[in-house]
C-alpha cells in the first residue's frame, strides 16, 4: 500500500508592505493514486501516523468521504501526537481558523511550534507569522525572522518573501537592502508573484540593487501575468518608452495623480500604494492614507482593506482599531478574500 508521505501547503496571502501572511487552510498534494479508502483507514487505525494524517486530509477536503472537519481534526491529532510534523502543522491550521475545533490561537502556536521544531518548513513559516503578528504569542519580530530564516533556507517561497521584507524594513533584524533583494529573488524565481513585484520595485528604485529598468519590467511582467494589478499599472507606465527612468517616474506619477484627483478609483488606490511603499514618490504614509481613503470611500474593496490595516497599525493616521475593523469589514462584505481572512484573525 502506498501512503502519501509528503504534503505541500499552498498558503493564501495578503500583502501589507510586502509581507505575505499565512491565511488559508492547508491543502496537500496527495499521490496521484490514493490508496483504497479502507486500506488507508485500516492503516490509520493500526496507528500509522502518515495514514492518519492523510485520512484527516480526506475528511477535511471531502475526498472519497463526506466532508467532516471534526473527523479531520481527530485524525490529524492522532498523527500529531505521534510527532508527525505535517499533521502538527495541519492541526495548527485548524486551531488558527477555528475549523473542526474551537478557535484557539495559543493552541495553534503550540502545534506550529512542534511542527517547526521537527523541521517542517510550513510549520516554521506559520510560527514566524504568528510571532510577526503577535497572534497567540507575544509579538516578537526577532523570533519571526529566526523562523522565517529556517523555512526560507528550505526553499519556502513565502518565507523567503517575508524575510526579504524584514531585511528591507529592518524589522527584527538589522536593515540590509542587498540581503532583502537576495531573498526576494529566491522567492521570485520560484514563481511567487508578491516577491516578483517586490523585486521589480527594488530594481525600479535601485534599492539593494543597481537601478535597472529592463530588469524591473521583467519581474513586473511576471507579477502582472499572475494577476497583480499594481504590477499591471507599473507596466503600463513603463512599456514602449525609451525615456530615462527618472522621466518615466515623473510623467506617470503626474498622470496618475491627475487621474486620482479626477476621481479615478484605481488611480487613487495605486497612488496610495506608491506613497506607502515609497515607489516613484517619496514615502509618505499620510498621503498613502489620504488616497487609500478616497478609493475606499468609492467602495474599492482592496483600498478599504488597506485603509483598515493602516488604522489598525497607525500608519498615516492615529491608531484606531475600531475604525480599522469597520473598513476591513466593508471589504470583507464585498468578498475581498484577504479582508475576510484578516477579519477572522483580528476578531479573536
């Protein structure tokens, strides 16, 4: 009997200042031919932790059995208690989201830690996110960097992207722009769209790397192909021109500002992002807040989400968690997935 022993978690993301936050339930890659259910169940009942984990996954996904998240949690727990690192990660996800078990962020941290300490990159990444956000554990950006580094060293693309951000901003580690560029590149080369956009931004501005408009366009194109709107705007501003980089920045910032002032909601959203990131304009959180609010007030869900996060973090405005939650809720009500997932985290 062949039992799938390797799961690859593909984690949902949201972007805040380049950080990707783990926000979805684990989905595993099962072997192309799943063993007969009864054989798998028999192996699980005999105590095989890999079989127990895989049976839990089938219940969680409703594959071959009726979907039953409580049963999934039971089987994940049996495997996790035998120190199966993937099951420990999966059980942590259930506790973080409150699926099949009562939501308990401290319990999620416990299982992520056990998974992480056994060397599972997904568990290390998840634990780093909890430390970075202060969820279920006291916020500790130094610890977050340590766990991102462990996961990144194993090739975890999302951890590599987040580690790049920490080096870029000097969060939990000394600011090191060339190091930020190196980690963004590692993630970008694995196809991570957020890292591709972030790396393109570094090349556009000459941060941590020599300014290179052509290289910036390469990475923006990759991110745009993955559907990232900001990357599409950057390409529209850069393509089919042989003007100098500084001229491109000036012209398209002027054009974008004119559109934003005329009420173009997408221009307002993009301009807010530029001011927040310091891209093409000098970084200015107050201006970022101003333009994000204008777009949010027109019902633009991504801007409502960004505005909510700015309130929660006190970026460009006085910290106001109640107002932040209200804006995030507006975005979530429109089905904006990052807002839905963030709202779950914030309302713990």
